[in-house]
């Protein structure tokens, strides 16, 4: 039988922190006052949240799935979609580069 967890990760630190969503190793910045919602559907092993720091001392919150499905959303949008959007080239800038 599936179990469900839902919780919020909110950054109340003075600076930004990074979310590390595993097993993909997807990094997502979370600015001061920003939050994400984590939904976990699992059978026996829930999600694990691990707090570490980068070599520069920046806090990193890693989200490791258990035996189910984990979804991380910011303002109702899947964080993976936000990462892909930010990594995709801007069509307007590509058009500008082509005409230059």
C-alpha cells in the first residue's frame, strides 16, 4: 500500500542555498525566502533529506528518493521543468546571434 508525505523546504538563511535532487544530481538554486514543495509516494522507504555544504560553504539540501516517486515543485511547477527552461538557449538571443 502506498504511503504519502508532503513537506515544504523554505530557505530562511541570509543567502541562497542549493537543492540537489538525486539520483539525477540536478542542482536548483533556492533564494532567500523561496520554498519548494516535496511530495513523496513510497511503499516502505521514504525520501531522505541530507544537509551538507559546498567547498565554498554554501548550504546544499539533497533530496534522495526512497522506494517510490518524489516530485519537487516551486510555485506548482516541477523543478526539473524549471531547470530545463533555464538551461535551454533563449530563442531571441539565438536569432540575434544568427543575424550578427
